[in-house]
C-alpha cells in the first residue's frame, strides 16, 4: 500500500501522470479504511455479520485496519431495488447513490469504531467517487440499537417501516425472495422450497440518509423526522452497561 496525504491513502502502483489512485482514508499505519478484494470482504461478512449473508449488489468493499490488522468490513452498493433511487431523492441517477449494505467491526476495536469507520469511508467515497450524491442505510431492529451509529455520524432520519423476514434454521431471508423467480436465485429457490418450515417475522427498519451533495436534501421525497425517541433510552441502557 502506498503513502498517505491529508488522510487519503494512495496505491503504491506507479503512475505516469498525477497522483496514484486513492484506495482508502484514515490515520496511516494506525486506523485506516481501505479497499479490499470482494472475496475477502464476503468471507468476513459471512463469518461474522448477524445475517451470515452477503449482497450481490455490493460494489465497494472496504476493510477496517487497526495497526495493519484487518478488524472489520463495510460493503456499499445498490439498494435491494436498485432503481428505487428516484423515489427517494428526485432526479437521482442509478450511479449517483449508494447503500451501506453490510458492516461488521470486531468488538476488540473498541467504542465508536462503527461511527469512525463510516466517517472515514464517506470521506473516501467522496474523494474517489465524486458522482455519489447521497448514501442510504437501514438500521435493523434485530441489532437493537435503532441506528445510534448513524445518528452519531449526522445522518438524517427518515422514519421506520416494517419488513417481513423468514427465519429457517437460524438463518434469515428477506420476504422479496419469496416472489423472486427461483431459477434466477439459488437463495430464493431454497427458501421457497422450505417456506412451510420457516417462520415469518415483522421487523422494523429505520431509514437514514447522509447527503454528500447537500443540495439533494431539498430534493428528498421523504419527510425528515426527529431521531427515534428510544435513542435516549438506548443511550441510558448502554451507559448502565459500561
């Protein structure tokens, strides 16, 4: 890996003109978020993320490195409905937004690791992918934190909705797989085959958006809302445990 400049980490590959390619952001050699191969990112997510699944629509794969050790992964890409961006922010093209599809960071990293990783990853994305205007993410009720990490990163909050998930042998599957053509998805084929043995759950998901292009906030078709009230309750509970 190459050197760092103003927090940005550059590739060690030689270039004929200009500066080498940006590959990450952080405190060089200490606390960094850098690009890693998709295969490696997927392996770590499958082994550690609560969903035990990766999303094929992820296109940006970032590792969290602490003193050279890989301690976490963030994966950004398309939303589950890739062409839904226009119904969220008016006029957005399909290559002008991202969704944080997966994130896992080892507990060994310590407090505020998730918010720091997201912050560094956004700085990297803004530099390397200047077309990106906004980033969306959903906090899953299964995590129990209602998106506190996004609140710490100054994401705007756009309410909650219920989604149906299917649980089968401790694995979770989104309801969209129940209507997807089985021949197009092995996962859809599998859960449809075992539908009668699976249990459905209605779970809340909390939508957060970070606007890299602040002008897009006015184009958002959703109504911004105050952070969830149970945010304070979660903070109090967290304080009691520490």
